[in-house]
C-alpha cells in the first residue's frame, strides 16, 4: 500500500461502519478533505460490498476509513480487505491509525496493529451485547441493589430487605434529614449504611421502578418500584432544598436551623444551648456565627424568633404566593403527561407492527427503548415541578393553629418548603423578622 495521496489518478472514497445499538452516525465533515463518494453501513455490510465492487470497476486512488476494524467483523475479514485494496493499487488511509502515513509500517507495527484490531472488535462485541441487554431492558451486570433480588429478566422485590428501604424513605420524607434517616436504620434494623450510600438510595432510579445504565440513560417502569412517583418527586424537592444549606444545618433537628441570618452584620445565626448549673431547664438561643461588629450583635431567645417567624408566615405567605409569577403548573403537568401517554401508546403499538411484518423485532425493540428513555426524561421534568396546589397549601399553613400542632421536625419541613431565608433585623429598642420566600 502506498502512502501518497494522488487524487489526480482517481477518485477518493470514504467508508464508515456504525452499530446503531451503541454508536452515533459520524459527521460527514470528519474526513478533512473532499470525498467523491461516501459509503455508510448501519449494522450490516452491504455498503462495504458495494465499495469493494466499485473499486474493481472504477478508477479509485484512495479509500478513507476512521479505523481498520470497521472493514470487517473479524481480523481475517479486515486482512482480506487490506489485501484486496493493495492488489488494486488503492491507498488506504485510517484517520485514527498509522495507515497511510509517510513512514512505511514495520513488521512489529503491523503485528501491533492487528492486535489492536482484535482487541477493538472484542470490545465492540461486548458493547453490542450490553446494548442488546439495554434494549431488552435487562438489568445491568452485577449484584442487585439492596431491597431487590435478581430475577430471570428483571429485578424482583426482596421481601426481607425491601421493608428496610421503604422505612428509610418514609423517615426521610417525614423529617427531611439524611443523617437522621441513616441513624434510624441502624437503631431499628441494625443496618449500617454511610451517608453517601443513603444519598445514592435517595436519587437512584432503581427504587422508583426504573433502570439507569452506564451510558446515563434511564428506562422507565422496568420492575416493581419501592418508592412511588409522588414520593420520588417529594424526595427530589427535599434534596434540592437541602443543597441550599450547610451540611450540618440540613440535618439539624431544630426548625430554624440554617435559615436565620442577622440583617445587621450579615452573619448566619446558629442555635446554642444553655443549661444552668443545678437546673434541668435548657434554654435555646440564636447567635451570629461570625459577627464583625463591635460590640458584637447579641444573642436572641430561640422561642421568641420562632413565634415571630410563625406570625410573619401567617401574614406574608398568602400575599407572597398571590403576587408571585408562578408558572401554570397544572397546565405544564397536563402537557408533559400527554406527551408521556402518546409515547406509551406508540410503545403498545410496536408488537402489532412486528406481527404485521412492518417492523422487524430488533428495530421494534430499539424504538421501544428510545421511547422509554424519552418517557423517563419527561417524568424527571414532571417531578421537578412545584406542587400544583401551592395556593391551597399556603392558605392552610397560614393558620396559626396549624403551626402549634406540629412538632419541631414537621415545622422544619414546612419552613424549608417555603422560606429561603429568615432575616433578623435589629432596631434601637426592638427587633423584627423579615422573610425571603423561595418563589
């Protein structure tokens, strides 16, 4: 094979092979020069056969490929193509390999190249196998997640461990604290997990009845779920809310933790406990974390700030919700729900199209896989929307008695659902509370 590009002696052809199960069709501009004819195979080798036939009957000087492995499914097939191009006097240039370079290949270079081709084709076979499993929505290789067992073609619920996972989610939904939920599992079941593992559980599609593969794609409704869609949406809201706070504040038991700041010095305020000697009574105070004023801003009784905050929520929240430019959540939900339903209807029609001979089984499976990943993406958008009945909720939580009947953990849940920041404003003889809502 000569390395010179003598386009004046004949045409320049280009060939690419793409397995649509795990690859995208390459851009037509990757060749870096003008190409007289482009041959593209998508899963079969019909265009490769046409390329070799045209090379025998037409004047061709150069054939461009991305990698030599694309010229066949085995090393033997690739060698046959190389030999045939050499006999026809056609220069072969592999853009990503040292074929067609200015320096001739040595024997060791050729042996190394053949070994690389063999390894690449073995890798492609593995990728194709994994892709076929994805299209059939089979679980990825490896041990089943805690709470599930590996069945014949899907995960099945493990009745001995699934209640532990379910209780973990319920505790998190009730208290909104990841570390508290981790401690709850250890106390009640003796199950020890790290906070990082707990965080993966909360965001894992598996417990929502979906599968997520290594390529990042999620396929919806592949097995029985431990967490319902509504519960999953609430978990996502809690996780987004907790990200706005310092790690310790997100899991702190007090309802005002991580929310209060001093408007005068700009410092966040932490909760301090004071217990006088020889007394069982405990007093809580809010004091600035890093006050640079002289004299420093004084601490204030926690209970006083809590009561003022509840008063301000009852007065300000309904008005803030009414004035906020909130999207038409109900309309958006209906629109996304309609898209999901339309895609689901297409999925249900695919078996009929296969029976009628309009689609082959492999094409139908690939189409169903793509539709289900699109449905999972739409479902993710749906879960990120705020509650549709926000105004109704605001009216309920604006009743003072509502707050008095709640525990500290429950108050913390509702405070963080609506409030971004509680600003403590000091005046000459008094102080007041100013609320910054999330919306």
